[in-house]
């Protein structure tokens, strides 16, 4: 082969190699470099997330971020209001005091907070003695509740019979009115009136008025003594009641204590737990409890299917049908409002509590 031919072949090879190199560079410039930029951005973003996770794992969520986190979650208005009203106390509570990872420390702190929960339960009971609630659940604590019938019973026993007041008018309670934004009464507090036409003596009427005026004393709320729920005041043991109107046939004469007198009195009672905010909270709490129980049932039935011998399979299947019937019945309930809605939701919560107890008896969990 001549030297000339060798040179031509070498030149062609060089041109071909150069063309391939140029092609590779063009492809890299068009496709690889932009992807590398995207990858670099993803890596940077991932590193930021990792750093954020590391900080949260070590130190927890910063107080400055609690507001946005809670606003993103539904039905956290009450907790958010507490945090905003006590920033220093909140920062102290969420600050980790041990070397464990934050989630481990937090779990331990929550498990060790039974004393605080007892305090909260006692405070709720004290509040219930003055401002009874229709809502059976708040702050994940089941509360003793009051019904309209209990109010009528209170009027009959604690006012009419105690002071031997005679009244032939049928007692009734309706039209709960709630406070408005910007008014003296909060939006979550409602009031309703009960009118009583009565006959008694001057002395007994005077005692009745004094008794009503002394109801609703708030000193029990200031008590910081025992943290045990033992001895907690009963619901409606000290209800807030005000005399909205009073008219008498004759003026009360202390010198004529046994003289018969008659009149009309309008009592205004105050109550919590059936405002739109309360109802929304209760609906969401019940929905969450139902979904959690549904997931547990499905998981246990699926586990039973994979086991040759599952002793609780039949009981689980029967329980699953019972739960499905409950879920179907409650989903078909017509929407109501006010106290009727709260009563329906309270009945659902009672049913869920009973179902959860039965589930624990079947599964031992």
C-alpha cells in the first residue's frame, strides 16, 4: 500500500473521529447539560430537605413555624389560639430537654403527660359546672354533657321544688342564641330563656331570687389545688343563670314574709357546644374515628385471610358487618342543625365508642 493511500485513510479516520466528537458534544450540550442543571437543582433541594429533617429530628419544629403548620391542618383553631395567647409557655413546652431524637423525646413527654391530662379534665369539669356543654368531645377529651331535659329538671328541682314555688306553666327551652363577633359574648357561647309564671310567699320568692343571683360563681375555676378528677364538680352544679326579667303582683315586703304573692320571671341560661364551630369539630372528630376503625378492621381481616388458622376470623366478619351497617345508617342521616345536630352526633360518638370497645375485645388490641 502506498504512503498516499495510508495518508488518505488516516485523514478519513481523523475526520470521522472528529465528527463523532462534535456530535457527542452537541448531544451533550442539548440534552445532558440541561439535565445536569436539573439534577443539580434536585440535589440542592434534596439537601435542603435533608438538612430541614435533620434539624427537626434534633430540635423539633420551631415556634415560628407552628402557626403555618396548624393553619394547614383543619380544626386546629382552638389549639392555635392557645399557642398565640401564650408564646413563651409554648416555646418552653416544645423545647427538647434530653439528647434523644426529637420524636422519641416527644413521644416520651406525651406518655408522661397523664398529670397534665388529669388537670385538663378537672378544669373541663369545673367549666362544665358553670357553662355546661352539649358537645361530648373537645381537645380529644370526652366530657360530661347536658341535655335540654336536664335544664328543665334543674329548674323543677333546684328552683321550683326547693323553694316550694307553684307553677302550672309547662317548661320549655328553645331558640338558642349565640354571640356574634365583636359583641360582649363569644360566638361559641349560646343563651336561651325560660319563662316561669309562679305563685308563692314573699319569703320564698326572696330566697329564690337570692339563690339564682348566687349561681355561676367563678371561684371554682381559680382553684389550683388537687389535680385529681376525684371530687370534680358535677355538671350544672353551679350553672350561670341570670334573671332577665321579673315582675310581681305586689312589691316584696320583708315584714310580711308569709303573704302570698305571684309573678313572672324569665331566666337566661348559658351553654356551650352547639355553635357551628363546635358542630364542625365534632363532625371531623367522628369522621376521623370512623376512618381509623375502618382501616383497623380491613387490616385484621386481610391478615386473617393469609393465615390458615385465624381464631377470630368469624367474630371479625360479624363485627365488620355490624360496622358497615352503622356506617351506612349514619351516612343516610338527614342533616339537622343546632342542638338536634349535636344530639345526633353525640349518639354516633357513643356508638363509635361501643364499637371500638368491642373491637378491642375481639382483637385484644
